[in-house]
C-alpha cells in the first residue's frame, strides 16, 4: 500500500515504540510532512525521523491528537479484512468472559480500534465513533458488524462532545435495522429496562458491573443510598440481593422513570424510593434533617473532563465525599468512585483520607475496584484506565 507519509521529529517515536497509539501534533516534523497536505480521516504511514516505518494510522491535521495508530504492519490494507479480524478478536474475548450477550464489545484503543466504542445489548448494537478517521470507515464497519453478528439494529450514538473536537455531526444515526424504544438487558442476575437512543453515552454503563455485584453481596439488610443512580444499576442490584431499603437519587427524570420500571420488573419496588434532585442539595438537606444511611454509593459522572478543570473538579469530588460521610451511619459502608481519567486513584485516596479526618471519622479501605473486563486496559496507554472505586468501612473515632 502506498500511503502518504507522516514523519516524526527526532526522539518522538519512543512512546509509540513502547506501545502507545497516539501521535500529537507537536511531535510531527511539519517541514517534511506539512499537515495542510492531509485531510481529516486520511490513512498515513507513520515514520520515525530516520524514515523507518512505525505503522499505519489515520490522521486529523486539525486535532491535538493528530494521528492514531491502527496497525504496526506498514503494508497493511485497512479494509473489510482488517475490521473483521479486529472485531472477531474483541468478540472472542467477550464470549470467553461473559455467558450472555450484554457487554462492551469494543473499547477503542484497547481493542486496536481507536475512536470506536461498541456496546452490545443482545441483538442491538450501540456505537460511538469519536474520530474523523473512524467515521471515514463507518459504512464498512456497519457491514462487518451485520455479517458477524446479524444484529436487529445498529445505532450510531453521535451525541458525544469528542466528536465536536473533530468537526463531526452530533446527529444520531440509525445505521441498520429498527430500533426499539426500550430494551431489557441482564446484569448480575438483575434485569433492567433501558432506552439506548435517549440514554446517556451508549445507553448503559457496563463498566461498574463487577463492583456492583460485590457491593450487592455486602448490602444485605442495609438501608442504601444510591447517588447519581441513573437507571438504578447499583440500587436495584442491591435490592435484588437483599438490601432492606434503597433510595435512588438522580437529577434525570427520564432515567429515574426507567429505574422505577426496572424495580417493578425485578419485584423490589416495595423497598425502593426514587428521588429527583441535585445530589449536592439532597445531601445538604439530609444532613440538616439528621438522616443517616447504612451504605452510600457515590458514583458521579466525570467531574473533570479536561486537565485544566482539575482544580474545580477535585473540589467537587471532595465536597461530595465530605457530605456523604456526614450522613453515613456509624459502621457504615461508603462506595466512592470516579470515572474521571484526570482524577487519579491517589487523588481519590487522599480525598477519602482528608474528608474522614476532617469530620473525625475512622475510615479504612477494605476493597477496591475498577472497570470490568470488557473495558480492558492497554498497559502502554494510561488513558485506557479511567475507573477507580474504593469500598470504605467508616466508624466513629477510635
């Protein structure tokens, strides 16, 4: 294959050779390979400064992450055979890990398909394409998915802020089949009603599956507060496993409506309450009313989306954990999670330490978790590891 060539500056090949897949715009030798000669989505051959080929990537000359490596084989053709091989490899791993067809099928760079996320809900596929390079191949991608999985529907969920950075349309697109208004999925012996088209991100958050299962086993007989509950994944799973009482709090009316239906579907509606509220406001009022809960799940959306937002986001995480600890019963359990890549595990660890000391509580970490096995981590790319969860036992001062 004769791809146009992209040359890196001297010594800028090190990270790629160690296994990373991204090339930043300031790493490119723009004298040898001027960026204006490329169109967003073009395939290029990436070379080091000595002219040695490093692999084939797609490029967006207008983006900070300028190129993303697809293969380290410089003569590879990026066509149907390539996509079929990558998707079959991803599918084989998930089928080994899960008995039922409910999982994240493709997790971007970790599955060798940068800019692509696919969640599988049995015969329905929810697809997020976040880069111009992957967008150029969407028709081919859909064809391969249809051939491989015979889905009933493929929805391109394009309402993602990352697409704005690559000047891509935010209009969702039904690429194949007919999309039902509602789906029933199964996770941890619990059934949930979801709305993929109207839901956040791809419609469901599979990443906390393992932590939710673990928490459910530890919440039997407890009064549980599920904050930022979305469609009730933590709370309903806990109720099914034997929690005595569960309160789900979220600001989204539509998400809570689905949670109400799912509670009824699992016959746990009598022990559940659903509160539409801002979580910060709910916690403040709970503190003022001297309410307490045996177990609290704190699973907020990403509060630090960009590196420059770290200070404000860190403070928001600190306030949340501080407020939650104030309404946690003695000898209670706090599950504190963050899906912000820019909040490190050490950051969350420190937030928990300082918040507990500030209100004179004894807090110990008795377990930790992260993203489920259908969100595999590429060791050379810390960006692929984003989820962190701490299980804390909290008592009065000792």
